[in-house]
């Protein structure tokens, strides 16, 4: 694999490439470039987000609107904040139907804030769920978490209360279950609001690979979706299962267990991150490297910081400078840049001497 600096470090700021374009800032204004460094949307905006589903939120004269990839204004500049589209929807916050803050549309409805109250609008700007809520999250798989009088529940796209407002905190549904908190105790509910795992834990993390991490009496373990403790609560800290393994800490050291609770990688590390693409960053004696699922050191622990792999490359830091390694530990890009990043669409934004450019993977 070969990586080259194909877009010179000349921009004041830069976002990752998304849908073939990247938002970049030059002389105080934002515009968009393509992967050949051509300016396809002029530097006219005070703020800019990534393109998503063919549209990007941009700021002009203090208000946000949306443009297409030709730079045409698709949604008027009437918003005080706006974020990227997701599943055809974007979150906005409204005062007298002028948007004060916005974020991603999600499943045709989006939370908005009106006099500190949240409601939902559709893609035409219609208020489809009245602004009566103290807080709200995106719709995800037809449900949205909302807060009313300091209690959380879930509503559907018709604004109907699907899960009662009785919880102090809720999270999104993962693998069919959502964690909820009531009276400082945590459990899980299904989409019908049934408490399938009672609120008796001090803390929980979401389900991942059919197991959820839970804390009771100061120790962490894992339960299944029936609430059975399948891995004993004996750990000081745990993560979530990823690629069949979960990171755990005991007696100040980190390692990994499998879904049966077997310690497959001994707890000897100062810190670890979860597995991704078959490798996990680990820190040993103050230095970071990478191991495989058998615990073999694939990339030596010589770095001051190490990130997850993305598109076959991972950012690593030596001293104050960042570079990139491949999955075999080859230093594809020397540690000369001032910031880390993740490859997206074969490119990554980097900073050198205060200016941003882009590295690209090329054949060779």
C-alpha cells in the first residue's frame, strides 16, 4: 500500500471526505473540494458540515441551511444550527418555527427546541409533534427518547407515548433492548416497555453480541438477555464484547475474555482498546502497540498513542507527531503530522504547521 499527500496542507481547517467531497476552510470561509483538490463549492460559508444523503448543512450570515453538491440552496437559511441528514431526516430546534439549532434528520422526524421545549418537525418543516418536551433524542427504528417533567420515556412518530415517562435516564435500543435508570438503579426494557431485566444494577452498558456489562456491589460482569449472570461480576472495569472478546481490568491490569468468561489474553496491560479488524491497541510499560486475538504482539509497543484501524491503516503517535501504520506494523507514513485521523473514502485529513491537507491511499 502506498499513501501520498495529494492535497497540500494549505487549509485552516478540514473535515473528512464524505460522498466524494470535503468541507475545508480558507481565509475564514468554508467551501468544498473534490478528491482532485478542485474547488466545487466556493468559499462563501461561515460553517459547513459533511455531505450526507446528498445534502450538507452550511452557515451563512448567522443562519444555517442546506445545499446540494452543486452548491444550490435546497433548504432556506433559517436555522441557528444544523447537522447532517440521517435516514432522510435532520434534527432542528425552533423558536416560532425559526430554527435555532439543528442536527441529523432521523427517520423523517427531527427534534426541535421551542422556548426550551423540544418537538419534532418533518423534512418540510412541519411541526408534527408539538414542542412540549424538556429534551429529546433522534428517532431510531421508529422510536425517540424524550424527557417530560424530568422523566424519560419513548414516543413513536405519531407522538404517541409508547413507553411511559418514568425513568431518570434512558439509552437507545441495541439488539432489541434499551438500558434505563430509575432511582439510581439500572436495568433493561424491550420496545413494548416491558422491564425484561430488573433495575437492580449500579451501572450497565448496552448489549453487544448478546451480552451486556453490568455492575453490582462495585464489580463488573456480563449478563445475557434473560438477565442471567453468564460471566461473574468480579472485574474492576469492563468494556463491551467486540469480535468475540471483551476488555476487562482486574488488579489494575487489562486483558481480554471470551463469551464464556475464559481469560484468553492475560491481564498484563496498562490499558487496552476493544478489538477491531482482528487487532486491539494495547499499552505496556507506557507504550502502545497492537495484539491479535491470540495475544500475539503484531505491532511492537513502541508508540506513545495508538488508534483503531480504519481502511487498513491506523494513526500512531511518537512524541508529539502522528503517522500511520498498516496491519503488519509497517510505518506507511512517518510520524511527522500534528494530528491523528481516520481514513474515509481512502483519504484522511492531516495537519502540518497549522494547516490542513489530505493523505490518500494510491496504487503501488
